[in-house]
């Protein structure tokens, strides 16, 4: 029988050696969209993932701008693996579904 979620989250906190201030936010961050039907209509990590992707993108852009101060936009874009992977994911999703993705 699986552990209750509260106990599982407490076990995770203990293993990481970190006390999370907001257990509800931790639960949300760890809830994949595929578990949405049992969690509730808006109780998954997709919005947090979107925010995290944007923060990471900003950090990478700043690092690239600092590392290559004389580079033009196109050259900086070629050094951005996130952008390349995102295009690959969209192409793969389109090939699988037959429909364009956002």
C-alpha cells in the first residue's frame, strides 16, 4: 500500500535535508499533468514549469550576453540549446499528432 502523500513529502524533505516552507507548493511542483484527473483540474505543475522555463531562459540569455559581448543576436541564438530543443520538441509533437503545436 502506498504511503499517504503527507508522509511521502515529509520523507522527501528528510532525504533532501530541507524543510519546505510551503508543503502545498511542493505537492503542486511534483504533480505531473498526467495525474491531474485525481488531483483536480488546475492542480499540476505546468504553470510552474512555464515560469521555470522562462527564468532559465533569462539566466542563459544573460550568461551568453556576458560570455560573448560582441556577438550579434543570431550568433547568441545558435548557442542556446533551450531554443533548439524546444523547436525539436514541437517538430516531434507535430509529427506524432499531425497537428501544429503552439
